[in-house]
C-alpha cells in the first residue's frame, strides 16, 4: 500500500505536469489571439487610412 508521503509526491508531480501543460497551451492561445488582434488592427487601420485618403480627394 502507498503511504501518505508517496501519494503526496505523486499528487504534486501530477499537479506540476498538468499545470505546465495548461500554462503552455494557455500561453500559446494568448499569443495566437494577440497576433490575430494585431493583424485585425493593422487591417482595420489600413482600411481607415485608405478611406480617409480617398475621401480627401472629394
């Protein structure tokens, strides 16, 4: 039978593994969302600039 210390170490080891896996996936997701937001911002800024430049001619 496992004693209490063995179970505690196993729990801590598994907890660290899952925490690392979660944080790694979370960071990747945040970076992906950040890139998408930046691309959308650049795209939107480009549309706004083009609109303003084109509207000045009228």
